[in-house]
C-alpha cells in the first residue's frame, strides 16, 4: 500500500497548516498585542471597531469640494538595517512619515493610514515594535491607523526577513491642490533640511557598514548606525503651513532619484530649477558614503537627497516670511527659462 511521504512523520498534535509554515495562533497573539498601539491612534474621525474588515473614517466638514489624496510606499532596503540591528520600530516610523509627506505636497490633510506586513515567519515582538513605531508616527500627525494586514507567506521571503508597505489617505480642497503651471521664471526654490538619508539610497548606503564599523562616530556622538537609521523627518506641518501662505506655488518631497528627479515632477515644461549646490545643508553621513565607497558627486546627487528633504517653490516676495515661519528653511535656487534639463545642479555634471 502506498503512503504519503509525510503520513508517518508529522506530529498528530501539530497542525498541518503549522507544518506548512503558517501558524494561525501567531495572528491571534499578534492582534492582541498590537491592539493598544492601534487604538491609541484613534481620532474624532475614526469609525468602527478594532479588527473590522475595513477601516472607516469620517470625512471632515468645512470642505467646499473635497478631494481624497492617497499614496502608497515602503521603506526600501533600509528595512534590512532595521532588521539586522533589531530596531523595527524605526521602520514603522519611516513608513508612516514617508507616505504622509507624499500626500502633504498635494496640500492634503492626513486622515488615515493602513499597513501591510509580509514575512516567511515573524516574531510577535518584532511585529509589535514595528506597529508601535507606526502608531507613534500616526499620533504625532493626528492620523488614525485604521487597518492593516500581516501575511505569513512560506517560501516567499527569506528566513528572518519581512517587508512592509503603507498607504496614507488624506483630504484636500480640490481647488487648492498645487498646480505646476503656476510656477514662473523668477520664483525661488526653498529647501527644508533632511536629518539623514530618509528612506532612499540604502542599496548603496548599506555597503558602508562593510568597510566601516557601525559603532564608528560620524559626527559628535552620532554613530554610523544611528546616522543610517535616522528617522525619516516629517514635513507635514511645515508643508501644510507653507501652502496656506500666498505665493507658495508647489512642494516636492525629495525621495528616490534625488533633487533633480523629484523637483522636476512639480515643474511645467517651460521652466527649469537652477539649484546652487553650495547652499545645500551638509550631512556627515553623506560625506562618509562618498569617501569610503568612492562614490562620485554626480551619482551622490542621483541617489540621495543631499541634505534637503523637501523643496518649496515660491514667489520672491514670499521668501522672507516663509523662512521666518519655517525657521530652518533656506533659499537654494531659482526658477529660470528651460534650455535643456528641468533641474540644473551647479557643479554637478
């Protein structure tokens, strides 16, 4: 008589699904442990109970022509460092702030956030830390974490690895979403500094720890580890404040592709941005990457934010008031008539 290859090897007290790589008890335990963190993000607009099939949120009043704005993103290979160094909460924070920054440039007030986490297998404490990082970032932005999904997918992810994706939902007045067509020659580019690499360029940046110890100090008391895992700065308050001011045209979140690719996304075809790279804030971790990995300046600008995480384009008469309001904002360039490239970086070929 033919028998199944596993018929005599599986523990009869153990679930076949567990043998296949999925433990449903994990889901129950995880939900119980993350409930407090998720419920801590509830706002006056939150509807529905924890564990519902779909997250629900009220549309706030006061909008004449409300438009919903959504963005989806991840944290890239920065996640590997958070996993390797046991700091999953940083990935949770970055996931939220990256997505919220993306909708803020559309002049959207953040309302809700959803997450997706997938792994071959996941420790409950790791998931809890990850979600707590998301929850803290949501609390700061007054955003409700209205839903999420944790998927255990055997044979899909390497052991010990996981991926996470976030979706941000916001609301804007349709007539007040920034229009690139409003940008004109003579406008000024205002940069708001970044506090690190944010969530881009890590496939290259991670190579730094192959040649430099992560405990090495890069500036004052900041180590390589802390510099590489510096949390993605939230610009939501600054951007929404700026876009209420007269003369502020558009905003660009400087993410993958650096200043050139992202600033180009908010410019009309007739103009270009001329950026004086000497005016950009300096980051010690960028200097370390360039020197230790022998990365040329032009490639650094293609990969990293180069010290600026957000750029606003404003009319000249608004510059002084805007810089006074945002404190650390500074002029870094101007809008000129386009000749070739949509963004010109001085000293960068």
